[in-house]
C-alpha cells in the first residue's frame, strides 16, 4: 500500500494578513472582546511581529529581549509597557460606548 501524497501546506500565520494599520487596529479591537487577557497579549505580539519586532522595540524604548519577554505566553506586562508597545505600533487604545 502506498502512502498518500499530502500537499505542502504552510501553517496559518496572521502576520501574513496584517498589512495596514487599519487591519492591525481591527485585529486588536476584536481580541478585546475575549475575557482572557492572554488573548490580547498574544494578538499584540502578532501585530508587533507584523510591524517588525526591531522597529517596535526601538520606537517603544524597550530592549528587543524585553519586548519578546513582555509578549511571551504567560507574561503579565505592566500597563505602562503595553501602552509603549501600542504607541510604537502607531495605534492607541480607546474606550467607546
């Protein structure tokens, strides 16, 4: 019996679709509907990767290693750190009715 041929399928990575600030903002806004704060950090990490971690680290004033650590699974970054990262992405957090 021969083994079936499986197509080469690249794993999905949202980074490939985050190509404008508007799309990045919508992605972050949508994740805020989830009650789990780790979802926001995971999405923030994805958006930072799409923008370029080196650029985000430089603009946020964080070291690159510190940025990766703050956005790693299970991390609990301070509000100040999150604000710096969001600002470095040229985005802002807002609350609306």
